C-alpha cells in the first residue's frame, strides 16, 4: 500500500493526539524509568554521536532504540538483532559493509546505517508531528492502512490514545491483544520534562495531568447506570479473598457489590463463600479500567476494586512497601536493575544452545560450564556486578539451581528479606523493584529473574534464559510484562542487601 503523505491534515491529527496524550497512571513509573535511563550521560552521549552523523535528534534515536532493541547497546537499531553479525530479520543483511573491529559491529556505526536505510537522515521537519510520522514510517503503516480504528501502539502504547489491537507477528493482527511496549510518542512526552527537548520542539513541557479517560460504568442487570463515587474508598493495599481481609474493607466491598447488583447478602465484614461468589459474578459481568475482562477468581485486587469504585480508588502508590527498607538495600536494588537492564538483548550463540560469550560469563560466575540452564546464574551475575560496583557483599546464593538458591535464601538470617508466595498473594505491595522472584515448576525445575516493577500486582521483570513468552530455558535476556504476584507457581521473592 502507498505511504500516507505527510500533509497538513495528517500533521494536525498527530498534533491533536499528542496534545491529548496522558500516560496511563499504572505505567507512569515504568515510562519515567525508561526516560531516566535515556538521560544517563553515558547513554545520551551515544545518541548524540548518532545525531552528529545523521542530524536525527538524539532523543528520537533513543526512542527508536527503546522500541527496536529495548535499549540494548549490544543490538542493531534496525530491528534488535545482535551486533555480532549482520541483521537477520527485516531489514536483513544490514549493515552491508563488514564490521570494523573484532567481528562485531560498532553500535553507533550500525545506528547510522539503520537511520540512513530508512531515510531518516534526510527527513525534516523534526517537530512533534514530524517525529510521529517518522516513527510510524519506520515501523510501517500497517495499522493506519489496514486497521485505522487502532492508533499504532508503536507510537501511542502506554497512553490513553491506545487501548488494544496489535500485530502479534508479521501480517497477523489480533483485535484483543494489548501492546506491552511504551510507544514512541508516549516516551517523547516524558522526555519533554527535559528543558532541551521541549525547547528544540518549540514549546514548554505540558503541565502534568492526572486526567484519565473515564471508562463506561458497570451496567447492572436492571439496566440502570451507577456512576463511580466522587470520594471512593482507597484500595486497602492487600488483596481481599476468602477468609482474608479487614472488616472495614470487606464491609465496604459487600455494600458496593450489592449496589452493583451482585449482593452477597447482609454486610458482615467477613469475606465468606457468598462474598466470593458475589465477587465472581461481578467479575464475570465487568471489565477493568482499561476495558479488559477481569479475571473471574473471586479475589479482589486493585483491578477489581477499581472496577467497583473507579480510578480515584486505586492510586498507584499502593504498591510501595509499607515497611522501612535500608538505604543501602534501595541503592543495591537500583544498581542491580541498571546492570540487568544493560544485559537486555543478550542472546545465546548459536540459538537454543545455552552457549555464547556472555551466557558463559553468567554460567561461569556460579561455577557452571557452557550448555547449562542459566536463569539463576544471570541473577547471581547481576548482583555480583552491582555489589562489586558499590563495594558491598553479594548475598545471593552462588548457585545455578533455582530451588537450591531459594532454599539457601530462606535459610539466611541476615541481610535478606524474604517474602513467601503466600505472603505476597495476601499483600502484593511487599514485592518491590530489585527483588528476585523464584518460581517452582515441574519436578525439581524452576525459574528466577529480577523484579523491575510491581504495577498493582502485575510484574515487570528482567529475566535470563527466557523469551518474550516467559518460558524457562529460553534463548536470551528479556524485559517481560505479564507475571503476577499471585501466580500459584511463585515460591517467593527476596531482597538482598
């Protein structure tokens, strides 16, 4: 299909969408973390080096880098393929010229080739609508040409502009899939807090706003409409479930269920079996604040509470721990996330071999040789690197076996904070960034990784020996979204520091 022409009408569309853009509240911390990483001096200097060669603004280079390679400097800007060879995926065979050193392409050199290949080195204007057009052209106009009712998640993911609908693979579109990637224009809105970015785009950063699109209220069976209360009770910070929940919160829940046409009977303040069934009935009839179906599990987490009481009832701050954490622990957690983030994009060489230079470095850190599963070794290596940089002890057990590491972690009496799977299911706010998660899978197998964020009980994680679908014994290091604190296979979580 022909590429849309960048004319006044299209520019006005982009400008209007950007002016109305609000980062979804549950994604704000994640978007800000990406922006902060871009602005680190070492990273920004690389983007500025590419700008010097191409005239593409450094912050646009950074946005594309996040979209295509999850900000891994070990990957081609073209499509995220490893720098150890020419690209394999579309566009394949880039860069055309041979690498300049050691059989590995220089990241800046490859990035310059990627932008020139797509014609961005000669593109103008670099205004807000010009950037939106350039990004959409870089990714392709499949959404606009074939599914115009979906605003491309490549641009608008994590904002109120995009809700659902996604190409799950080449030429295969799912109307129900939801992108788990921060869109380029959404990230640009966060980067505009940087004065230079706002100045170069010709206006000051937009004022911060808490406005979100208000979802359609629940429709009771009798056809009446109940609006959300103006001053709703806040989510209590702990999941409510059968035989779990304080009397005040459960009473509020029972009264609201009755108002919504799913009465559990007279309010008792006890989360009993009738209350569980009433919650399941409500969940079956309702959607969350993003318009997605609720899980029909009879458990009241922030998504179900928000569907009952509205967006004002579930401020994202509930996920913060309510216990004191030592400053050193927070510092180690931050350092570990920095180290782990820099490894995103590492892949096994050859694929599915548990081998490759960096994979073998992970394995070697726990005394294992090539060919072994390495998810726990990746965790240990990340903590060892962070602890060495900070001059503190690495208290993660030196083991490549997940269940052994979990057992040894639970046996430690100092410097470790353990949250069992049961404790996390009762109070998901105990799980904080920088913790290690341990999964118990079939037989004696397991899987482990690092928690990057906890968004109302849904985890953002950085994992080794996995893939985008989250399998164990996968082929690389990935940032994943989708694991839940309440997953039954969770052995527990641990903060080391």
